C-alpha cells in the first residue's frame, strides 16, 4: 500500500503560477515535487550531482589551460583525420557528435511510443539507441588508440602543454564510461519492455515493485544527459 | 517467504484482468508525456543544423572574439533544446524545474573564482619560472 502512496502522482494540486507556486510546493509538508514520481525526481537529482562532477572536470581543464605558460596543443590538428589524401580537421569528433544526437532522437521517440504502450516499437527504438551508443564508444576507443600511438600520455605529449593528455583522458574517459553504462541500462530496460513487463505490471526481481512505462522516460533522461554532457565537452575541449 | 509466495499467487487472476484493461485502454488513452512525433523530429533536425554550424566554426578556422561567441551560442542553444524538449523539462512542474536548473547556474561563480586563480598562477609562472633569456 505504501507503494501506491509513493507512486500515485495522478492527483496534481493546483498552485498559483510562478514563484508563488514554487514556494507553496516547497513549504508544504512531505513532498516538494507534487505530481512528479519519485523515480523521475531521483533521476533528476542524480543528474544534477553528475552535472557538478563534469563541471569540476571541465573547470580543472580550464584552470590547467589558462595557467600554463606552454602553448596548448591545437585540438583542430590533433583530432584531424586523413581521408583519401585530404586532412580534415576534427572529422571523427563531428561524426561522433552526430551519432550521439541521433541516439538522443531515437530515445525521445522510444519514450513517446512507450507511453502509447507500443511494446515492439519502444524496444526496437531503445535497441537502436543502444547500438548508436555502442558505435560512439567504439569510435572513442579508436580515437584513444590513435592518440596513444602518437605518444599522448597523461603526463605529456609531443605537441605542447603536458596537461593536455590528463585532461583529455579524464574527461572523455569519464564520459565514455557514462555512455557504456547507458548502453547496459538501455539493453536491460529494452528487454523488460520487449517481454511485456510493464503491460502485466510484473514485479522487478530486485525491488519487487511493479514496473511502469515511466522507466523508459527515466532511462531516457539519463541518456539525454549523456548527450548533453557531450555538447559541453565538444564545445569546450574540442572546439575552443 | 511462504507468505510472499501466497501473496503473488493470489494476485495472478487480477494480473490477467489488468493486461486486458491495459491493452484496451492503451489504444484510446495514454498516460504521461504525450507529444507528436513530429516535434521530436524537428528538434532532432535543429540539433543536426546547430552541430554542423559549430563544426563549421572550426572547419573555416574562425578566430578572434567571434569564435568563442559562436561556440557558446550554438552550445547553449543545443543544450536548451535537449533539456527543454527531449528531457521534457518544459512541461515539468515548476518546483522541479527550478530545483534542477538553478544550482548548475551557480557553477558560474566557481568559474569566475578559477579564472582569477589561473590568471594569478599564470602571472607567477611568467614572473618567476620563465626560462632565462
């Protein structure tokens, strides 16, 4: 019965618009996020804490780059690829960006079909998202291999400031880990959708709670966040 | 243990009724976030356009103040589209939206602190650790 009380978000209390509504929600007893389920609120709060982690990485990168007297390696040249006999700047990173954006698009559509209870399309779109994510991680592995072969190490590189390597491996490594975890998360939930767990409200083996299609949206929140972080990494690390 | 098993077994008939109800209602009414697929496709298209623009900033080697301004502009637009539409923040309750979106803005204070700090470190390095000429 406690479960119903926690997840029942159907009744949404009407509040005045704007700041008065926010103050009314926060000063009321028990729950601040009235019609938001605990699962979604908790995922958002986790993502907020993850935002601070990535902010710290990007800030330490900024500090290292601004305070060094040695010139910073030019990312446009470092990440260039020779295709045919033309050297195209940053092309691999651009392709990785488009792949991650496409995965976000398929994920958004999976959430939509999930709420329409279209089991097959939801699972298929989630697996497509996972495939895009796996491709992204594969290309990142290729990029790492290329840079390590060229002599980039966390303590130095052939082109300039030694902090370049440590910043690169830390930031892209942590992001790649997030993508990998996201792929596993997607496959796990896609399997449940495919099996029809959320149509029969089958209880989870770990939590023994009933599952709902909302978990597709929560998985989607995590996945879009991974894409969001890449937007910032692309702008600050690769383009700046 | 046995109690739980009995509990689950007792629920079996109602589970089946639930399936039929769910399947019947699924076609007519859906819960949660519902927006036309076209909206997602339009946003997807815009994200492609904006990413291409930010890539072209590097491809054409734009320099000076224009470069960081363009990079930041495209970055903020992309982030805004993802958070507002893909993550449905535009339709969430305001109490949640402000609780999640305001704290990251405070990171800008941290950015300002570290800009001063790294300027200072850079100055010290230039003054005291410059290679003798």
